[in-house]
C-alpha cells in the first residue's frame, strides 16, 4: 500500500483492496460476494442504465484514539436506502444484509481507515442498481447491492473554513412531488450543470430553492442547509430535500445544548436575519457558509465577517465529531463498533 498523507486526503476516489456485492435474483438476495475488481459487468439493457433505477448511500467509519472503528447511525442509512429502493421500485435490501456488507467491506479494507487525529475517515458508498434487462419502462427483476469504501478528507477543500454558495435561480434540483427526498442518481445529474457553473464563477456549491415557488430554501447540492439566530437552529422543511442523518443528529445536539429547533419553510429573505449559516451532511460534516449570492438578482448575504466559523456552528461541529470519533459519550446510541 502506498503511503497516504491522511491529513491531506481530498474527498475523492482512492482505490482500496476489496468491495462486496450481493445479487437479488428470483425474488431473493443471494450470498455476499467479495471482489477485488473495480469493474462491474452488467447487461446492456439493465434498468439502471436506461431508466435510472439507481440509488446510493453515503456514510463513514471513524477510527477513535482507542483504535476501534465506529459506524455512525448505520441503521438510518440502511433505512434510507430502503426508502430509496421503494421510491423507484427496486428490491429492498434487508437491514441485517446491509450491516453485514458494510462490516465486511470495512474489515477487509481496515488498513485504509484513517488513523485518529487527521480529520479523515473511511467513506462507505453503498450502491443499489437494477441489473435486470428491460426495454419497456418497467422495474427490473434483478438487482445488485455493492459496497465500496474509500478514505476521504472533507468534501469542500475549505474544510471547516467558511465557503461561498450561489443560488442559481434558473435550475431546480428535484420536483416538489418527485424524487428529491430519496437518494437517487437522477437528483445529482440534475445538479451538475448549475454546480459546475457555480464553481467556475468561484462558488463551492449551489443552494437550491423550492421548485414550486422558488421562494424558500431547499438545500445545497450535496448537503442540507441550516441557519442560526436567537439561540435557535432553523432548517428547511420541504418535500424535495434529502432527510439528512447529519442534520437530524445536529438538531438533537442543538436541543441538548438548550437551543430551540425549528424545521420549517425558510424564505430566502430570511437569510438577512441569521447570525450563522451552514451546510451539513456526511461528506460536508458541518461546512460554515460565509457568503450566499443570488445569481439572478446579484443580491449577496454575508456572514463570518472575521473569516471564521461562528461560535454555535463551531460548538455543534465539535460535539458531532467528538461523538463520531469516540471522544464524547454516545448518549443517543448512535455508534456501532465494527467488530
Ligand atoms: N442532501 C443531499 C442532497 C445529500 O446528497 C446529502 C448526503 O448524503 C445530504 C443532504 C446529507 O445527508 P446525510 O447527512 O445523511 O449524509
Ligand atoms: C454524502 O454526504 O454522503 C453524500 O452522499 C454527498 C455527496 C458526495 C453526494
């Protein structure tokens, strides 16, 4: 294995030794298979290629100071994959199969779990695809669940340093009654054009507004949105955003800190009133936002005037990471050891 500079890892693909696969055929899931190939062999008429029968998950394994490896709320990821499967008519992987597969994938690649103290972790990417052939628009009869892992650093190169975000205004991520609330590839395909444009214009990501009225904040391309004011944590409620497990955890941590938590519609103009804002997710962790520009109107909202993350975001970030890396008591039962 080549020497890895753990503290410089980007969020990207890094080859590990094994992935694990399980196939659904004749109405049932088969045995877990281990592969050292990065290639999958599928039928050219597979529904994942033609009709978007594809869903994925994103979760992490963390190595603590004690060397033990931890999953954070794996069952929530497993359940969300089941919701995604149901949403686009795919076979639902049972929770215990999911757990066995992520455990196997991590254990087989244990040397790639970053050591404690580098702000890095092992990203776990479960992928569920329709592999059965169809030409008419129908769900497949066969599926593959594949889990690969890759060591990663923070999603945004800024890490915990504040980023700039752009409201595109002329693109929607997902339809109000569509697939925005499940983790399917099509949602991300739809975000590529505005995201690449935003990056070229100097922004880290796009903030999408609700697709119906274009009035309320939905979420960022790869993460949920939150704002903080008057000791209150506020995060959008919408039918077209992904229910983020990180966001759900931060809401609990905010309550533990004595803050009020509001999950409700957040009009864009409310940005004027926040003391701190940020994006949150497995990959993004908590990423503070220093500037949001509305591309259509040119209006800009600025935060973190001293260039640093605000005190509340910093406190919540630390609490979350301390639980994930085993530095803080896991009083909500979010941690499972990989054993
Ligand atoms: N929103 C979108 C669109 C995402 O892709 C993700 C990442 O999974 C999130 C939010 C954050 O969700 P979670 O905290 O469960 O990773
Ligand atoms: C995650 O946070 O796990 C994600 O899946 C976000 C992104 C890489 C799509």
